[in-house]
């Protein structure tokens, strides 16, 4: 069954100036959709027409099929990313708050670490908050690379630092975009859900 472009879990105008309607029209409607279409073209050619998305990503990596890996991983990364955003102001609570306090010394310090990673990542990629050996860790992965292809890296939260995530609203100002996103638009409830280790399944399909 072909992969589909997941619906956004909020209206395109829910984020005001932080993320504009036009950004969603391009980022979700054009960029993400292109990864869906290309994966649907390349996966059957690789004999993976019936595989789940996570399996396509892992097998493309194992088999050195870089075009399929790039498109399938970007399909999954974006499907996860939309769920990391919420127009409702939230803060980490409960077990997540405890892990944030233990690992970073507080919410503001975690935001600072995520901002530094996202802004400092050279060229295109994704900043990640992951669960690694029971502890929170901030890291980044380059281009289309994804936690799906890294055993033991359990995804909790991601920030897209490809230029296509911010060029409409922020031109070249990646730092401005990242600061606004982290301050106003993170779905900490979703991040907390992913502490169960099933984050990969929440953006999987097929
Ligand atoms: Fe993107």
C-alpha cells in the first residue's frame, strides 16, 4: 500500500507568526509531500513495496540505497516533527520534568542545549532530544539521517533545521526560528508520551 502524507494535527493558522500558513503550505504540502511521492516510487523498485516505513528506512540504510533512505527517512522525520509541535503553551511535567531536571538542571537549560545544537548544526539536518540508556540526550543528525536507523536511539523531540523549515518566515535567520519554536510551539505532552520508547511507531506507517 502506498505511503500517505499524514494530516497535520492542527490547523495551518494555529501558530500565528511563529509558523505561518504559508510555511505549512510549503513545508508540509510541498516538501513533505515530495518525500512521500518519491518514497512511493523508489520503495517498490527496491522490492520494498509492502514493507512498513521504518523497515524501508532500515533496509535502505543496510543496502546502501541512499536515494530511498533519504526520502523514506525524511518522510518519517517530518511525520514525527509535526507531532512535536503544539499551539498550546506547555511545559514538561511528571517523569519528563524529573528527567529534564536530572539531565540538564531545568527546562530553560534544556531549551538552551536544544537551541545550541539546532543552531550550531552545520547545513541541513535535525536536532534531537532522545532517550539513550534511560537518560535524556541532545544531539543532531545530518541531512535526512533519522533515529529510526540508529539502534538504541529513542526519539522524543525533533527540530527541523533544514532551511525549508524557516525560509518563508525567517529568511536565513535559523536562530530566530529555533528560539521562537522552542519558546512557543513544543508539544511536551507528545515528548512525554515518547518516554515509553515507542516514538518510532508514532510516525510509522504501512
Ligand atoms: Fe523539513
